[in-house]
């Protein structure tokens, strides 16, 4: 686990309220810009439909990362096993054991670097 180091350390003995507020504001701004924004940027999500009578769909994402985790959730019963394969820096494939029926099989997906 990494540790976040803030750019300022509050002075416990500083009685100037303005200085205390400025220190807190500076640390919150640092946290938002350097920790939270980087964390949020490491996720991409969307939906993909395996078309009826087929068993795969190639999904393109914008994460552009060499290593990442893919989480997929079928919306409804896919009728058999499903899995991810063929991961590249910008794509992965959703596979189904049984061909999608009806209007296809919808999957929600999320990629995390």
C-alpha cells in the first residue's frame, strides 16, 4: 500500500484561523488533484451486447493499460458459462458457452488498471 504525503503540515500552535483554513484547503486540493483524480482515471466502464446466434463480442476501451482487470456482469441469464479472453491494451473479448438467443445477451463491464 502506498502512502499519500501532503505538501504541507499543519502548525498546531498557529492561532491564525486564516492560516489554518489555507492549510486545510491546500491539502484537500492536493488530495483531489493527485490522489482522487488518478484513482478515478484508472476505471472505464460500459455495456456490450453479444448479438443473437453468436458467442463472442470484442469490446474496445480507452484505458490503454498493459495490465488491467476486467469485470463483466450479464444482464439476465446467459444460459451457460461466460468469460473474458484476448486482452490487449485497448480491447478484450467476452465469450459465451452458449450462443446468445432472442435479442442478444447484454453485459455490463468495467476495466480497472
